[in-house]
C-alpha cells in the first residue's frame, strides 16, 4: 500500500508540471498577442483565468468551492489578499475573481521558462532586498490601479513552514490600500496546504474551499492606521483557519 501511495504521488506531481507546461505552450500564441498592448490585459486575464488556471486545477482533480460574503464587482479596484500555502494559490486566486487583477510577486519567478515571460510582462515584480525595487512597486501599482485593475498580494511574503497556521503579514498590501483609499478583500484558502503542499510525497485531489470575506474599507485611514488594519485583516483569515481546524479534529 505504501508503495502505491508513493507511486501515485510521483506520477501525480510530475503530471502537474507536465500539465502546466502543455497548457502554457498551447496558449503561448494568443497570450503573446495580448501582451503587445497593456489595454488588452483584460483579455489576457480572461484567458489566464479560464483557459490556464481552471484547466490546471480541474486537471489535477481539484474542485474549487467558493463562498462569498460579498461579490467582487467587475468595476472598481481592490487589494486582494489571502494566506499563502501552495503553488496552487495562484491558480485558485484567478478562479476567485472575474475582476482582472495583477499579482505583486517575487522577481525570481520571471526566470521560469515561458511562464516567466508572461509573468514579468504583467505582474509587478519586487526584489524584497532592494529599497529601490519597493519604490518601483508603488509606481507600478499606481499605474495599474489608475487603469481600473486590482492588485493581489500574498501578505505573508512567501510560503511559510507547513507547521505555521498563518505567518506575520508584511506591510505592502496595507500601505497600498491606504495610499489609494481602496478596499481590501481578505480571502481564506482552507485546503491548498493539505491538498498540494510543497513536499513532494504528499497531497491528494479534493475540494478547494475558499471564503471571500466582506470588504475591509480604508477610506479615511492614514499611515498611522496601517498596523491596526494589517492585524484586522490577518485576524479575519486566522480565525477562519483556526475554526476550520477545530471543526475537523
């Protein structure tokens, strides 16, 4: 039985990378066209959401189940935040929002073959060791928000150890939300860590539950409110994770 489990994990995990590669290669011509002009980003986003993210999740046997306290309007800009537990978080975030957004993410991903080309064309890249890079993030975010797009940031700043329920949040998402006076949309990803962890011999197909929480407004807040806003949003997600853990014990 143990042998069969390890054989399944080996084939299943390899299938993930094969599936991602095949879909990206098939979509490369149309994605390339949509990268030629920034105003075509909504079309790029539709393809990424419906023809890239969804086929990968379903092709791996994952079935998103999304509950919403509030619907994300197609018009308007938001800061989307969620706990970060798995490489599948990126695909699941696309499924959660029909409203186009751009990721703020680490620049190292831009080195990934093929995927990296599209990533660096539309994502906002940050080198967390560089103060200058962090300034450029602000300028890039301002440009995207002014064009009506939303911004997605995983505020833990990376994927924490599996034993960590929810790591401390970094400031970036909350500074942007206050600077631009736009709402934050917290989301709780319940199952990604269990279903597709970074450990190779672990995980399984299954339901990926998401809860999209009510918007957290920032109108009237100032820089002095940043830490309290950050903790408020973190506690919304943390309480959901802890309650879910207790209910499954």
